[in-house]
């Protein structure tokens, strides 16, 4: 399962029009209007990265009234796990994976 949060800027006064369009989409799990740098935060779920990419490009980015989006792909959903339980071996795996950067 791929989990994404999208931070969305809308044209002035178009928050509700964009929100209504987003609510109609199946992969939208949560939708919140916020105040600050963005107008909307959307939580999305899809079965694969490829499906998520297509969904964002073909369903969200075409909604009239959206000016800009910042897409945040969730890398870890195991928040309930105790970080104290991680071992040195876990840390070594992370370092090995990041060496290609």
C-alpha cells in the first residue's frame, strides 16, 4: 500500500470547489481545509506506486482551481513500534541503503 499526503494551493476563493472535486475520488482517504501556507491537505492511498502516480497525474492535477501541489510519500507507517527496539543491525542496513546517494 502506498500512502501519500498532498499539500495543495488553490486559486483564491476556489477551496471548496477543489475540495468537492477531491471528495468524489476513490483514492482520497481524508481531506482537510487548513490555514497557512496551503489551503488543503489530502491523504491518498493506492495499491502501488505506479497507480498512485497515474492517479495524481490523471485525476488530481487536472482539477481546475489547483495552483500547486507538494506531494509527500510516506516512507514509514510503523509509528506504533518502539524505536528503542531497533538494533545496530537495523541502523547498518539504513546506512548501506543510503550509500548509493
